[in-house]
C-alpha cells in the first residue's frame, strides 16, 4: 500500500476525532516540554560552568606544576627556592611552552598560633601594606611599619579582654605569634558575626604588616608552584607530561620530593560528565509523565479499534493484509505522539527562553535536544500503539460479520 495513502488515512482518522486526539496528546506535550526545558537549561549551565573555568578568548592557557616535599617541615623552613632559574630555563625550552615562572604569593590572609588561656590557638591574620583598620585604643598599622618590618600588631579586644581591664591597658604589651614576639600597638572593637554562619562568635582576626610576617615567619620562600604558559595551539596535557618528566629527571629538588600538575582539561571533562549525568537523571524523572501519556495513547487506540470494527472488516474483505491493518493503526499512534512531541518541544523552547532571561547564562537550541524530543515521542507512539494495532489486525471477517 502506498505510504502516502497510509499517512493520509491516519491523519484523517486523527482529525475526525481531533478533541480526543488532542486530549491524549496533552501528556506527551507536558512530558516533552519538561524534558526539553530541563535538558536545554542543563546544557546551558554545563557550558557556563566549564567556560568559567577556562581562560577568556584571547588569553593563553596555563599549566600549574606543584612541588611537594617528602619532609613538610623542611619545605617550610628551607631558604632554597623550590623552583630554580635552571628549572625555569629547562621548562621554557620544551616545545609548546611560551613562558615559565614561579607563582607569586598573593598573601592577604594567613594563620598563626598563640596561647589563649594556657592553650595553643590558631588565629586568622590579615596582612596589610598600607594603613590598617581603625582602632579604639592605640594606633593603626601604617606604611612605615611595613617598610621597616616592625614587630607590631593590632588585635581585637575580645582576644585580650581576659588579661586587661581596658583596651588602653593592652597597648604596648607583648604577644607571641607562632614563636615570634610582637608588640600590640592598637586594639579594635570586636565585631559580632552578623551573617549567623559562625553562630554569633566574635571575630579574633589580628592585623600584621606584610613584610614583617614574611621576614619573621620565612614565608617569602614558600613558592611551590610553577606556572607554565602555553603557546597558542599547544595541548596542556602533552606539555604537562613533558614538564613532569623533565623535572623528575633533572629538577633541582627531584631528590627532596615529588612534582605533580593540575590538569584543567581533566577537570572540565569530569564536571561535564557529572553535570550531564545530573541533567539526564532529572530529565528521566520528568520523563515519567511520558510513560503515563503512553498508557493514555494505548487506551485511546483500543477505543479507536473498537469503534472502527466495521472499517477493519470492510478493508479485510477488500484484500487488506494483517500487516497493513497493523501498520495503519501504529502510524496513527506515532503520528499523534510525534505532533505532541513537536508542540511539547516548542513549548520547552519557550520556557527555556524565559528561564534564560532570568539566569546568568544563555540557553541555546542543540540538535541533541531536538532529536531526543522527537525520537522519544515517536517511540512512545510506536510502543504503546502496537498492542491495539496488533489486536485490530487479528480481527477476522467472519467474527466481524
């Protein structure tokens, strides 16, 4: 039988019962709209996250090579550079490397230890190079303190209130920080944590000149990361592997520890896989409505077969085979769910566009979402209309008469 005749017959049958057909489509429309919306937003968010982890257009890629000493205490105490000039020159000679340099420390906040009520306690330290915070007693840290590497500190009153009656009594007194003696030159009023994240605890952050901290705590040599800038077009993984091999064979500190690198491309792949899995899982949950819609399609097709018993008998009497009868009803189911899938996808696209206007990333149309939407809707029609169609094809002319 001519496929065009099949299609025309199926369309006429659906149009003849358009209200019932549309009501049956609603489940398909809702399911496909939900799945396509979730997948579009999920893919947009995945692209947004991965893009945020990579350099902007025009910037060069970098690879971070880190050195970890076998003896941690030695690494903190040594005055030898963990990456020498010879190491940098060797790495720069590797094909694909534009520049190699030791990462500069950007220290704003560090941690030290002190004794509070007879127990060793860690304190947060804010490092400053210019004028420090306002105080209620004494003075603030200034630029001269930083230039002269002065052993001075500004503390919150909550840290010393158990030892001194007033803020002014603490000014000029000494305090030991990680084994180094500092003079308290200022006291500021402790602030209650207003966010509630710390349970309302008082802040005990102290303030030190940056140069003083670097000198007396040997922090200026703690540069254990080499930043390798790649030439455009070079593969980060290849350059990183060659750099690792070179440092492990000829690196200055190869006998004192190990080298490792952070592969951003591997992280990108991992994040994409996780986000893609989450998106598919949520879409699968939303797709449960498609199963329910499929039951509705099957119910409608059984009703249609029952109502069209005479039509089936006439077609069989005129020579129609069982396979043609079966194909006719299957095509009706597939056509109905496919139309519902198209409408559902268009609605999903509309919902995605509305969501994109409220989100910090764009939601685009991709071929995968289109194919999945149409493929799933067609599959639902095929699966759930086959049983009614098969029942129609097995009706005998004698039984119908």
